[in-house]
């Protein structure tokens, strides 16, 4: 059978086809988006204002309860639930209101059959071994279980004496609320007022992430970690970065957005913070640095190390810095700074005595066996390294290179579930923690530095407080 092959178009014909005006005969014009033209799926409806009644009819027909399949992700979407969730302005007051739609997908029939086979006595026995939070979680799994356990479990959870259980339960629902953040003083999810725009700012700047009646009240909870004078890390930021990491970016902030570098206004100290995610925990590193003169008298050492504001160290330290050797180790390291290099002519200008050693001073300082090793606070997951480094001072044209004391602190800030989580509370001095028992030989510093392929030289890890003195401000070692 003979087939007629399509005629090959000439170049001229092909160009004229390509340049032919579109059948609509209209030019594309930019049209400002009118939100009334959006249907329930967020698509622009084609109806014009002339045919508004017809378009409303069409729009109504698109809002039905059948789940839609998202073209891009392939997920089944429930438009009704989407619209209800948009209507929420504050926190969810009623847990049953929130969980009811989630039960729709469960096969209640099958569940009923399984649970009906178990005698009531068994359920009572099971519940006896459960905390109110665990029982509430079980009741949340399906309607038949809720009917078995009873709605009283929500009321029990709401009693003042069960506040901790209520918090434990609500924290587990975190992945359902990307637009909210759990507030511990209120035990409620607050709406994030700066969603996606949250920025870590100095302590002096008011920076509320949600509206909370307790925002400016002093509370017996570690809601902030002191980094350096005038700089703290609010717990809400730990929540934000760990939520984003565990769920999706819309839940919070990327970890690198917390990193900062600043120079203190009231002292010579400069600080650099960075964060790292490791096995569900947020790790912090603060490098604090200040140029230091050799042979400082005791008053000069205090002037260099302590903030005049609150007599805390200028560098970053955990809540246990007063107990143990931290401040003595810094003073010991400072005592190793050599006198600056002086030629014989310079020495003779001062007097007839000369020291030949001062002609060639080695700028690389070796610390002693006391102040060189890494130290770990025995009461919280924090490690310290004190170094004396030869650094460039760009602000001083006469004496460009100077010795500087560098104190690096690494801390494990915990898993961000509650401010009373073991690591966060211990770093703030709110809970007991056995760091030598819990941390492995590699330590927090080793884990943190390994992310950049830097292997810390093998060092002994000594205790910051070898005699385990716990005198706090009453002790004599800290000043
Ligand atoms: Zn609150
Ligand atoms: Zn030393
Ligand atoms: Zn500590």
C-alpha cells in the first residue's frame, strides 16, 4: 500500500509559520492579580467580571471535600483541612478539634474489631503503667482507642499538677505546627509573628518571636544561654533550627543563620560563634580572642578577663566557670606571653643593661602542662581550649603583630525539645550532669572540628574542676 509522505517545508515556509501571529490575536499584557479570581486551589479562574455569576458557580463546584492530588508533589490534599488550617490565627485551644480530621483516614472498623477483643481489665492494666502524656498519645492514635481510654485523659492532662506531662505531650505534636512555636512558660503553641524572618539579635534589642504574656517576666527556666556580654542565645532559636532540620525549612531557620562574628564595644575582645548539627543535637563553638600584653599585674589580668558589668568573664563560659580552674588557667596562659622583640640599640636607649635573648624572641608560645591540655567541665557538656596566638592587629599601624589569648568553648546544647532537656539545662546550671560519664573520648570538640576534616591533635582531656569544688561565688578560685 502506497503512503503519501508529508511534504517537506521549505525554510521560508518554516520561518513564516514560526512568526505567524497567535490565533487569539491578542498581545500578552501584564495583569495585576485580583485575589477574588483565585479558586480554592489557588489557581486563577478564567472568568471575567462580566460572567461573575457563572464563575462563582464554577468556583463553588471546585470546592468539594474529595482529596485532590497535587500535580507537583503527587500528595493527596484535603482542601477542607487546608482552609480550616488557614483560618487559625492563634494557638489551637482544643486538641479534639485538631485531631478529629486526622482520624478520618484510620480504618475504624478494623481497629474496633481488634480493640473490642481485649477485655476492659487489660486496658486498665495497660494504662496503669503509662504516664498521662503516654495515655493521651495512645488516645490520639484512633477513635476506637479514644473511646476505650475516655476523653477524661485530656482533662487530667490539663490539671496544674500534670503540667510537665502536658508539656511532654504537646511537644510531641510539634511536627503538626510549622507556623507555631511551643512556649514553655505558657505550655501553649504561639503563632510565629516573624515566620521565616526570625533573626538572632544582641540581647539589648527587643526581638519577640511570638506574643507571650510572660515575655518580659523573670522566670525560673533557662530560656537563654549566655554567650558573651550583651549576647545570648534564646532557647526559641534552638527550637527553630532543630525543627527545620527534623521536618522541613518552613518549620524554622537553617543552622548557619545563627553564626555570628562581632567585636565587643567595651573591651578588646572579639567573638565568633558557629553551630553544628550532630545526631539530633545542636553543638555550639565560640572562639573568643583578645590581644594581651606580657607581664600583666593581677589588676591588669582582671581588667583583661572580667566584664566590668557583671564580673563574668569576657569570653564565653558555662555556668560553672567559678568552680574549678578556668580563670587560673587563663592567667597561667597569659604568664607565658614573652616580652616583645628588642634590638640591642633599642635596649641601650633604656639603660646600659642588655639581654641578648630579647633580640630573637620566638613568637610561637608553648604553654605549660597545666594550661595547655583541653579541659572539660565535669558538670555540663562543655569543653575549653586556651591558646596564646601571634595575631595581626589591623587597627594598630605601629605594632602590627601581637600575642593574643584565644579561648575556645564547645558545648552540646541538647535536642531542643524542652529548656529542661539534660544538656541545655546543665549548660545553664539548672540540672546535674555527669559529662565524663556521658561524653565519649572523642568529646564535643572532636565531633565539631571533624565536620571540616580538622582532626584536633591528640590531647589529654582534663577536668576543669579536678577537686570537684562546688562553692560558686563563695569560692576563692574565680577572682
Ligand atoms: Zn507564652
Ligand atoms: Zn601555663
Ligand atoms: Zn559547666
